[in-house]
C-alpha cells in the first residue's frame, strides 16, 4: 500500500514523511485487500521454498517477493 501510495519502493522510514504529512487515511477496504494479496503471495512463497510460516514472516525475501509481485521495478 505504501509503495503504491508513494509510487516507489520504501527502503527508509524517511520516505514516509511526505505520506504522513498528507494526512491521508487508509480505508479498511484498502487494508483488507492488501492483507489478502500479501497472504496469497506468502502462501506461494512458503510452498516454493518449503519454509515454515514463521521463517517466511521474518524474512527480507518475503518482502522482496511481495514487492516484486505488486510493485515491480521498472525495466524488469
């Protein structure tokens, strides 16, 4: 949700300053949809690696997988 709102991947909390200053509320529907998408990607991620959910949830690789799927880098 944040990457899409900023139109950029987020690597630092400093990137959130502008978004916070906009005083934009995120709706329950947006949060629910983002959760569903992230959950589906996590399920596929876990299956493809035979990892435990706890390991996946703590991994940078899962975050990267979600970003690659939902917010791919331009040119990829």
